[in-house]
């Protein structure tokens, strides 16, 4: 029986999450990770602040009925931003519904990012423009797309890695496991970033999985695995970058927390305490980086204000764009079901046009 | 035990049915994603975990095949699981367990293994939901022998059908029309709860001229259409199928033979949809009584559209009236609608 | 390049089509369970791994959702995967990937993402296979907008349709009637390979009295029936649908308008089966030309039976003749067949 | 975030498969397993010999057209017999198509065992009679049934464990992973016995999985895992018994080999060498136990002959039963589709009866 025996050492995560910055922003002494360059840290900060402002703006838009629904990633900015800024230009991102901040960080137009959640169409952006797959709602299904995409890149001789995002809950779906297995066997250049934010809607980790950590799944597929502090943007950036450059698959579990409810429609008080939320607010990823940057002299009040102003401006532009009511034409219903619209759909389109005339 | 006059929403009626079933039969279990503390995203299981305990009402890991597969194992061991799929399209990961095992195991084992499993599926559109949250997947299940597929149109029927489903020795796909969750109605009196018959259709409105065949979310729409049609001089009979599989040929054919005209309505895409079966059956059985072909008013043959366009996709009163108008009232050549 | 007169089996024709597609287009890939060294359990991919190398023809881990899901990712990245599901029922684990992604992604992305994926599914019965190896699952796919569903009835069409499927920018469910894998026929000449049209039905035998609508494994049975019917004085026209979705209304209705009578035949269970759509469409469109209701001859509404009973389940010549006989030749009241 | 942290030590398998008997039948010196009692060993031997004879008889019956198809477990008797004899009377077995030897070892009538493969019906035996689930063809789906069954037993307060069998290939299916996860979270009394026989039809382990071993999957679910020599019946029996009695889930990977082709219809020369087969024939599980029993004075020529005679007798009875051509009545087609046959099926049954009249 031929058996690829990868060395176990790299396949199991450590007992404690990797980190570079402590909760209070002081640097960890003997981290095996290397601290990103100063300019990267400064950029990570800027994007987290802008991302968070985008996120609160989107939540506000649900209240005004401009968005059908919005799943906030508040509290998860270190993952959303740290991972995306680790992508190389040729890499691809495969996000979920929760990763709107990742999308805008990647450069996707905020209005196009929100098209789905606004109810205008199922997807607003061109995946090929920014190398971002469609935001994926059926849980875990995007993991397989990422593996296929990355394997195809390898077959085509391209240096493209895929970064796929998923939640703690999504790791329970069969597709996640099939994807890890295919990635392991093919040694596909895919990074699985599990944002373990503590809950799958209302279901806590204790009812989701009994492993020592979700990163302990990797060894079962021969996929190297890392556990990282998901509120430490420097650490997330470092591990994702290393994984993307490794040329093979990696499973990363980032420990973080969803500060808001599952979506604006959810009532989180039904399943968790405000104390728990408060404890996590105390581990805020933006505060942490700010403390470090300030101590390093990389952030002062002027810069802070400038970034805040940029975030406000961004939010204003989002509001402006979303307040324009774009209703797609009913004709679009029948387009792109097939490459060429077949006769029965042309007939149905004609009937609808007549009805609306 | 519920009084006949109390007004409850369909979600409330379903909650009541689950609670009564859990109370009456210790082998009944309720589980799925978020059905515990949260009470389900539509609150259909609200309060049940607190009332019956975590042993009987509980959250599972997030895995639909896992939910149905373990429900099958539990049913083999004498329990009666009632599981929830959070939304229609999220039942697809369980398709193999449903099709290859749940539907077939009784037959495969020559009746030795009985699987009294109920799979609750909030289905259909009309609530402004984003993609994958509005599928009407009934045709996938109705084409699978061994499954019962039922769907209520009113709160009282929601209560009755869910109790009947949980009591059934056969596996049941229980389709809940999510856009009707909040519509109110009276609950059946306990005595009357079994009186309709689990797999019988129901004439919801008697009429002479044309039979409107509907189910689930379209029952209310059909009744509205009947009122509108009355103004145009058509006396419309509305049949609520209730049980999509098995099909109640008797009730439906009696109506069509009487009226000589029929329209079947559903939200799902028309092509290969459930309505095709209704047309085919009714035509086979009532051909010589038909003055016109049985027409279908259905969703278009497209993926479910985004919220801003769903109103155009979903059959409404006008579109149904339109179909009725094309039923050869003066025996001219039939037009083909949305062909 | 193949000569027009060469006789090959359908499995051989499919093998030839795959080989020619792999040779013509470097973006074509073939993968699945046992398609490499073994050449597939039906040998349809025989020799391809050796000829084109492990980069282009390869075995995957045993996971159907994984196969389809990774094929989607590969297609997003510019490749044209042709994947095999080992048997019909073993495609069910991939149902979510097929339904929620493969079928919808073009529409969801407003045409920006094209998924030229072909899913080959050996389907149907008649080979004495045990449970889960004989399902006719076409109705699940044909009801899913965005998918093309095709099935060949002859070796030459197997070649042509598979080449067309691989060339198609749309995802295709390619149903291979496994009981016809070994039937021989001529391959099309290269020049004629595109001449039928990818989504056109084909009149396989002209006739005046009644239209027999068939596809896949039932095409041969329909032609046999036509010969037998001729002896009883009926001149039967046989239409081979080829493309189940989209449906070729034009060819089918032209035939039915001409004959005024029709029977549709398939192996799958009748209830909610594909035949219902055919009946409904044809009836909607040709009502005033019909002398009798369009009848269905299908498998029973049961799980696929064990080998020793499958002969009773599968539509055969006699049962089809019987249905033809019930088409109101002297305008008596229609009987309901296998209703 | 609440997190069950099971001790890692028990969750990872050892580097080498556990065993009690070496290839040549000499006992392993410092095995952590305890050797089954002598009478158990003698019984294991008897059942393996009878099981193997049954298996060759079944293969022979395919050649005579008495069976539609037969997947042989020749070479895997240590798993089939060792695991089944470890079951306690109240335990349940959830087998696959390959586990016919396990079934007859459990006491299922051989003719009823072969009903499926003979084409007479989908299942010949009553699952409740011997506590054996239906032989399962859709790969890995039975793992979930076993978990549900075992969890139900726990809820009902019954001391029943479930033993589910699956192959190396089946571990790649999403269902296996969902089952391990549910079992881990519920601490359900289920034993997953993976018979890693080297191939999934033609696909070798190297294309199936890149983990150090399949047993390394367990830790990702908090499920204790064991790697065992699957041709050492004493070891298989010991680990399965221990797992069944543990009251929680266990993943066991048993390393073995499929001596015959996938089924009688398969041509194994297309994907493996005869040298490989020969090497495994040299590790035969029956020979190994015989060597040990002989050295211990527990097996002599007389006993050997008696067991062989019993096996022959058993084979003869199988032949006799299978040579009776039982064709089910067409009426049965319509029975048990539902608990009560609905009208449309009664009509279809009547139509068929008329047709056949
Ligand atoms: C296949 C599938 N099942 C169920 C759902 C409904 N659903 C949407 S989000 C969600 C919870 C996901 O939790 P997690 O993976 O932890 O991601 P998070 O929302 O926390 O980011 C559920 C159950 C879905 N989208 N897809
Ligand atoms: C879901 C599913 N996919 C495919 C198959 C077809 N199939 C039957 S056996 C087999 C190989 C199984 O290999 P393994 O799990 O190692 O078990 P073994 O046959 O070696 O005992 C395959 C692919 C199936 N039965 N079920
Ligand atoms: Mg989460
Ligand atoms: Mg194997």
C-alpha cells in the first residue's frame, strides 16, 4: 500500500494560538511568526478602520431598508483584513456572505459588494476583475471551488493560490472535508481560513465539534494546520502569507468573535450573555493594533484622525450609492440562464413583457 | 389542547403541533440547526427546548446529511425524529440520505424497517429572501417513491398535517410555505384534528366553472383569485391539494369532471415541475370532460430571482385570471400560455 | 477522425468522443472515480489516462460532491472538466453542488462565470444491477433551470451529443443509458457530427398514426414497438428527444399535430416524472389536434426493483402497444392506464 | 467559547499498527493489547475458516450465475470475524456490501445474507433479528445511521453500541466526516471500523488520502483513534471489544488487503501487480492465527480437519439454498413502498396482474 507519510510535526497545530501581539498590544516575545513590515502594519490598521466603518454603515442601511439583510463581521476585522492583504495579486479569494469587509478590502466596489444583500442581483461584481469568487451562501461549498480553482492553476502552470474563507459551523459540512481531502491529495495551493467566531448562528462550538481545535482536522488529510489568534491582525497576516506562499494546502483556524448578532435579523440575546460579548470587546483587534502602533510611534492623533476621516468618507460614498434605487429590468430574469437564451425562455420573457405593457 | 376559536399564525400552529406531539409521545424528538435555544430562525421551535429539555429538542452540528442520516438511525431504533432543514436549498446536502435511504428503506427491507421521520422544510419565496433561501423543491421529493410530501395552506391545516405527519409510519417531507408563516387563522378543535384525512385534498371553495388547483403558499392566492374571478363572472372552485404525494385523484377529478376546466398553480419553475404531473393525471383521467387543456401558472424556468424581481416571478392573481380567461370559454383555438 | 461505416458500441463511441475532445482541446480534463488506470467500471474512459497522461485523465478521491465542486472551480479557472458519476444514485451526494452552483452560477453572476462542465451519469436499469445502480434520475435535473440534460439513444448520437456537450458553454448532465452501452452502430462521419443540432429532437422513424416519444434507453424499445405496431396496422412515428432540457417543442409538436395521438415512454417512475412534462407541454400546445389524451408508459411508482423483478417494471414493447391501443381509435371513452 | 478539550494522547493513533501476533504467528512481546482468551481464539479461528469457505463459495456461485455479483472479503477475515465476535449481544452491526462474512459470522442465514446479491430482493434478513443493519451500498451513508442508532440507544437508556464498517475509499465521503463529528459531539457509543484494504475499486490509498494514516482523522472530531494490524484477528478483536465497551466513539483503522478483485466483475490486473497480492497472501490472517494456535497446542490436525469439514458442510448448505430459484411475486413490487399501499399503487399492481394474466 503506497502511503504518503507527511511529517506529523507540521500537520498538527500548537496548543496555543500563534500570535504576535498580546491583547494589550504589547508584542509577544518568542513568536515563531515574523512581524509584518511597518508599512504593512500601518496599512492593516487603515483598512481595518475603514472596513469597520463600512460594516457599521451596512448594518445601519438594513435599518433604513436599503439592504435586505446584512451579516456583520464586526470584531473579525483582523481576519477579514489581515488575510486579504496577505493575498498576492495573482491569488484568488473565495469568500462567504459574512466577508463583505474582505471584499471591499480587496478593492471590490462597495455597491457591487452589497448588490446581493441589497436584493438587486445575486452578485454585483465581476469575479475576474479582482479575483474574488462569488460570495457563497450554501455553507462550505466554496471550499471545493477553491480547491478546483487552485488545482487548475497548478495544471495551467500559474502561480495562483486560493484563499477560501469559512466559519466554524461550516467545518461540519461534508464539503469542507471533501475539500481538505482533495487539497491534501493534490497538494493544491489552497488556504482554508476558518474564522472561528464562536457561533454558527446560535450554536456554540461545544455543540459543533469536540476536537481540541478545528485546526486538528488538518492532519486527517495530510494538510498542515495552524491555530492563530484571530484578533491579532499581524499574526493572521503572517500565517496567511506564509501559507499562500507554501505552494500547498494549509488549514488555518483563527480564533475570533462575532460581536454583532448573526445578521441584523437575528436576536443574539437568546443564546449568549452580554458578559461574553463584553469580554471579547476587550480583545478588540483594532484597539490592539492601535496600541502597538502608538507604542512604536507609527500612529499618532493626526494619522488616527486622517484614517477616521477616510472611513467616514467611504461610508458616505456607500450611503450615496446605496440610496440610489436601482431596480433591474424584468428582462434580466431570463438572461444568462444559459449562454444563449433558449426559445422557451424567450417566450416566457415575451409573455412577461406583454403582461407588464 | 386548543380552543377552536383561537387565532394563531401558521408558525404558531406548527409550534403548537410540535409541542403537543412532544407531550403526547415520548419517542418524538426535534432537532436540527438552531432549533434549540434560538427556537429556529422562524421561531417554529420556540420554547420547546426549555419545555422538553435538551434530550428531546436540540441543536446539531451544521450538516444536513448528518441530520437526516442520524434521524434515520434513530428511527431504526424506535424514535420519531422531526428535523428541520433551515431553508429549502439547504436540504440538498441531504439528498442522498433522503432519496437512497429515507424513501426506500421500508421497501428495501420488505417492511421490516419503518422510518417515521418528518423533515420540515421552510420553502418557497415571497419574503424578499436572497438566493438559496426561496427554492420550491417539491418536485424533487414528489418524484421519489416512498416519501410522503405534504404542505399546508392555512394555520389549522399546518397543525393538523404536522400532527398527522409525526404520527405517520412513513417518512414525510413537510413543506412549510414560509411566506405564510405569519398569516393568522383558527386552530382546529382537538376532536376535528384528524377529520380531513392525511392524504386527502380539500375543496376550499366550491364553484361551477373552473377548478383552481393549488397548494401551500398558493392556496391563499388561489382563494383571492376566486374572489376576483367572481367579479368577472367565473365561479371558481379551489382545491387545496395538501398531500402532494400520494395524490388525491378522487377529489381532484371529481372537481374537474364537474367544471370541465382546470388551472394548476405553483411557485416552482414550470418545466418538469409538480404541476406537470397534475396536468398529466387530470388529462389522462378527465380528457373527455375537458373543454380546454389544463393550464399551468408557475414560476418561470429560471433560478429563483433576487428580491427586487421576485414579484414578477411569482404567480399572482392577475396571471391566474389571465390563464382562466384562456380556457376556451367560447371554444376558440387554445392559446399557449408561457409555453 | 472516424469513418462513417465503422461499427462501434455506445461505450466505444463515448470513449472515442472523449479521446477526440481531449486531443482537440487542451483545456478538456476527464476525472472521477476509477476513470484512470481502470478505464471506468464500464470502460468508457479506457486507455485515456495512458494516452493523455495523469494530468488530464485522473482518479479522484471517492467523493461525488468533491468531484463536482472541484470541477466547478476548475471551470471557473478556464478548464473544461468532464467528470463521471459511477452510477446514477451515486450522483446524489453532489446534488447541492449541481443544483445550487453548477446550474445557477452563470445566472447568479450575470453571465460573467461560465461553467462548461459535463457530468456523465450512467443511468437506468435493464442490466440486472442491484439497488442504487439502476435509477433514472433525469427528472431531478430537468426541473433545474440552467442545466442542459441530454441522453443518446444510439452510438452515433452518443458520439455527437458528447462532443456537443463538451463544446457547450453550459453545464450538461449527460445521461448514458447503461443497458445500451454494448449496442453497436455506426459512428457519424466527422462532417456530419454537428448536423442534428445540440438541442433538437430527431424523428427516428416517420409514421402517420401515432407519435411515440422516447429517449435514451427507450429509443430502441420504441423503434421495436413501431415495427410490431406496423403488423397491427398502426403507422408509428418515433421521436427521440435527445435533449431533455431544453425541450424541442417544434419537432415534437409538429409530429403530434400530424398524428393527433401520442405516447411518451420512459424507465423512470411516472409520478412527477419527465413524461409528465411532455404530456403537459404537448397537451397545452396541441390540445385541439389530439384525438386522445397523451399517455405515459413508465416505470411504476416504486423504488427500482431487484434484478429478478426488473423486467416487470421496465416498459417493454407489449406495454407500449397496449397504450397505443388505448388511444381512442374509435373515440370511445378513454381508459386510464397505470394511473 | 466553550470548548471540550479531550486529551490529545488518546485521540491520535500510534505510529505503528497495534498487534498481538506477528506475521509468522509468534506473539508480540510488549503489546498494549491483551490477548483474547483461548476459547475466543479458537472460536475466531473456526469462524474465519468457515467465513473464508463461505466467501469462496459465493464467488463460485457468481460463475454459475446464481449471484448477480459478489464482493469478496478474502484476506479481510480478521476484520470481518474479529470485529463481529467482539460485539456484545445488545450491540448492533452496520455493514457494507463487502461484509457478508461478517453477517454470517453474526448468525444471519447465508441465503438471507445473499438475497441482495442474488437479485431476489434488496435485503433478505430481518435487521432486528440479529441486530444487523441492511448491507449498505451508497458509501459511507451507514456511518450516520450507526451514529443515530447509538445515540437513540443512549437516549433510551440502553447499553447498545453500534459497530459500523466502511472501507478506505468511503472515508473520503462527506458522510463519514459528518458521522465522526456527530459521534464526537454526542459522545455516541459508535465504533467506526475502517477496513483499509488498500483500494477503492482501482484507486490506491495514495490517491485517496494524504494523511499519515486514516486513523489520524479522529482527532479532528475529538474521537479516540486506533491503528491496528487488520490481519491480526486477536488484535482486531481486542481493539474492537475495548472500543465497544468504552461507552463513546472510536475510530479504528485496520490495515488489511483485498485479495480478490473488487467484485467478480472487476479485473484487478489493470491496476495492481501480482507481486503485491503475493506479498499480502504471505500475511494471511488465518495462517497467522493457525501458527499461533498450533504453537500453543490449541490446534491440531484433528481440530483442523473438523473445522474444515464444518466449513465444507456450510458451503454445501449455501449451494443447496442458492440453487433453489426463488423468484419473488410481481405483487411484491408494490408492497412496503408505504406502510399502507396507496390507491395509485394498488391500481398499478392491478394493471400488472392483468398484464400477466
Ligand atoms: C448548507 C447550508 N445550511 C444552512 C445554511 C443556513 N445558515 C446560514 S449561516 C449559518 C451559520 C454559519 O455559521 P458559521 O459557519 O460559523 O459562519 P458565521 O455565520 O459564524 O460566519 C447557517 C446555519 C446555509 N447557508 N447553508
Ligand atoms: C456514494 C457512492 N459512490 C460510489 C459508489 C460506487 N462504489 C462501490 S464500491 C466503491 C469502492 C469502495 O471502496 P472502499 O470504501 O475502499 O471499500 P471496499 O470496496 O474496498 O471494501 C465504489 C466507488 C458507491 N457505492 N457509493
Ligand atoms: Mg461562526
Ligand atoms: Mg477499500
